C-alpha cells in the first residue's frame, strides 16, 4: 500500500465568489516526483500556498505525512522545504552567509550548509557575492535554502521559469536525483509539460482550479494515440478489403491514403499483408503520433496559452 506524503480531499479556495481551486483531490506517494501542471492562473500557486499553510482553504482537508495540516502545522512544516516563485537572497553576501542567516532561524546544524552546497553544486562558488551569480545559480541557492532543514518533502513552484537551457538542465538533473539519492519526495509545479515529463514520475493537470488528470507519465503517454497513414493504389477497393478483415480504417486526409487509428504493429503488418496479397501497391506507411504537448492543450483547453 502506498504511503501518501500529500493527500488532499475536496480542497477548495474561494475569492469573492470565484473558486481559484475547487474540489482538489491530490495524492502524492513517498519517493515520487509529482509534476503539477496547468496554464498560468489555473490555481497551481494557490494550491501550493495552501499546502504550505500560507493561506487557509475555504473548504476541504490537507494531510501531509498522514497528519492533518490544520492541527499539526508546525511539526509538519519542519519536514517540508519549499521554493515559491523567485528565491530571496542578500546580493552583497556570499552563499554561505545567505544560508547561515536561514540556518539560524530554523536551527539547523552548521555542517548542513556545506552539505546542501555540495548537493546543488555550488561548493566552488560558495564565497562569491550572490549578486554575481547567474539566474540558474541563484535558483540552485534557493533550492539549497529549501534543503537546509533536511526535508522529506520538497515543494518547488516553477523552478525553471526564466532560465536559459543550461540553467534548466542544471535544475532538472538536480531534481531528478532527489528521491533516490536523498529520499526526498518532490512536488514541482509548471506550465510546461515538455519540461515536467523529463523529471516527473506522476503528473496532475489542473484546469480552472479543478484537477482534470492524475496518473503516471506512462499512462498519459498512452492517451496520445497514434494514427498510421498508408498511401496505396485504389483506395476504395483497399478500404473494403481491410473492413472485410475486421480492420477499422478510413479515408486519409490526403489523396490516395487510408488512416488506421490506434493500431498496434501486428494490425499494421496484417493490413499491409492483406493489401499486398490483394494486388495493391503500398507506397508508404507512416505513423503520426499525437504529441504530449498537443494532448496537454486538449486537456487544459486550446484557449489557454502556455
């Protein structure tokens, strides 16, 4: 049985008659990297603020580590590290001094500073003033701050936002190592499916405050159905021949083509064999798979920008 690190039931937040989050049922198991996806304004940050106890829900419940957040807030949050929006650092101080200021507040061991700098790959840059850091380095320092308390759960809100490709790669590799190397469960919010699918094991998709999909990346990929297109001679006769074999096909979008939706390799091979055996020339067989980005747009609605 899975151990739920985060579990919400009917979680809702209402502002002036409008629901920013409505009836959210999140389930995040220990050791997962959970990608929390949705367009800007879908309710991701509002949800994260409720999970961190920064704002209270209008209704519903939040359990972290099996404990109710409403009753066990302080003991729960000691086990949680977070980075919401952009990290706040003192530019004139170096990384060590910035982390020391946070360490004193949360009463973490002094040696933890060197440990988190090693985790995020900033050991060599630790004594440089932070104002000279790149955006990616500042983001890594923000994650180091979130790790100071040795958390079991790490919550990151748009951690790659605004980074260049090199910075995105750095943060991505850092996050991917968290569960198996440090035993940390990760919730990462983003509006970019293409980025999350390279890190997450499970995804939840939120649209206008409602959770519309929650499952593994693999099961999401299964929904991106493929279509096989064949360019052949005598389309009319070929279509009848395939239907006679119980193979569902239809006229393709281009002349002299047939389309077979959601066909496995064996069905395609049987279709080609039947057509060739019936005297048809098969000029081309092409698979067109719907991209995950296209599927994501269909789930959240075409009108929402990414």
